[in-house]
C-alpha cells in the first residue's frame, strides 16, 4: 500500500476524534488539500492547519461504536514511524500542514503501539527539527514512562474517557477499565503537565455521546468532575454516528443539536461561572433541544431578573442569555462612557439583543417593551 493510500485510510479513521480542538463541531468534513488537514484552534487562540492521522488502525479492543474494533473487517493499514515522520515533514515544508494530531489503534499490543507513536514524534522533533504544535493521544495501557516522555515531546495530550463512568463504559467495552486504564492515565497526565520542565501544558478528553444510553446529566457531571479533580483543559463531545458492522450499527444517530447543547453547557461551566448543579435538565435528565441551557436557566429563575444593564455586576450580566464574556467586557467599557438607554445599544457591544431583552432594564425601562420597536 502506498503512503498516499495509507494517509487516505488512516486520516479518515481519525475523523471522529474531536479532542484535538479542530473547531469543526458539529461538521464532519475533510480539510484542505484532501489530506485530512483541518483548521485548528490552538490553546493560545491562534489557528493552524493540523494533520489528523492514526499511526495504525488495527486494535484489539472491543469498543462497540468503533469501526477499528477487533473482529471488524475494516481494511487495515499502518505507518512505520520513519514513514509518517517523513510524510509530515514534507507536508510542513510544502506549507500544507503546520501542526500534528497523532493517535493510533492499540494494534496487538498497546504498549508497543505507544512506543511507535513516541518514536514517530522523536523523529519529527530530532531529525526534522520541528518545533511546532503536536497533540499526542495517550493510549489506555500506556506506562508512566511513556506518558512522561509524551509530556516532554508534545504540547497537548489527551486520553478519551468515551463514557461517563465505569458502568457506562462497561456497556461499550468489556476490555477497558474506567479507573485503571483511563482515570489513572489522566491523573498521570495532570501531574506531568503541571511540572515546569515538561513541554505539555494541558490535556483534553472526549465523550461519545449517546453510545451507552447515558443521560446528558451524567455526561455533564462527569465532565465537571474531570475539570475539578484532574485539571482537564477541555472536554469534547462526539455524537454517536453508527458504523456498519459494529454492535451499535442499528442504533439511531445522535442529533447534532444534542452535541451542540453539551458544548453550550461546557462553556457555562468553564467561562460563565456556572456550577454543574445549576444546569437545567428535563424530567429525563437531558438538556432541551429547543432552547439553549442558559435561556432555560434564566427562565427558571425569574427572581434574578430583570437586571439593570447600567448597574448590574459583571457576574450577573454573564447570566443573561445572549451576553457572553467579551460582550460583558465591552458593555462595561461602554457604560463607563455613557448610560445604555435602548436595545439598539446591545449589538454595539456584541450582545444578542433579542435574546437578552426580556432579562434587562435600560435605565429603568423594560427591554421587552422595546422589542417590538427594535
């Protein structure tokens, strides 16, 4: 099999791993040059073209949602470390790629597969003197020394939890151990990325949404725990899209709106000062697909509103639907110069006026009453 054919196969195999911050959710599409290169947001906010690829798509694990699972007749391919390192260097030299996301199936031996991934990155760093961004996946059976070396070679690490808890993971795989294989490695990653001498400065994870029939509340509580106890930088959510010839092939695909709502909640937890106990769920412990979670929360707390836009505390303004951290900053700067008197002032600070109006007063006047004139 040619290198180009391997790239096509192993690039497409990495498609549904969103934990490299590609910024394409909920879209699932090929990147530029047809080489599975994606526009990706780095931790500092800059954007680069990232090659997403597996080193090997063979795997001895039995994850029910995965096309690479053991026993599935998916065509197999693998790169040798020198082969993939050379290919990436060529893509960087041609300005087709600027960063790398490297993962792998477990092959027949997960420790050996992790060694091969590390060898690939070693060649890229040493032989080709690449100093750019690398996101390296940590495999469930990786050893401490391997995770330590990964933290020295890559700027970002990740290990996917896939399901919110041991019970849900057992429904997807009889071979993975949630605490020993996943949480133990995540603990190691958190310890290593906190050390000043390591290159890695953060780690992420991914949930496969809907694969284990879990509720949204289970996912949100699990993510909040990972943020608090394991210093996770970011959780990603990939709605189940059933793959033929897997145990979940006949299951209905998860609507992208469910995935989108989980991302909105994730921002409430990380950027808006919400606690997981404040997230509004329905009777089935799921998020509303019709309304965003911040609006649902605001509607359930009429005692908090309306707020006077000219005097409200920044933390209170962050609770208003349609107003985010940047618009709060702009709003504070604007009202320091002059009072905001009408809904027309909101778009000027980047807020969504129609969403925010029912929850605000403008110098004592109701935003809702201005809505029909706006």
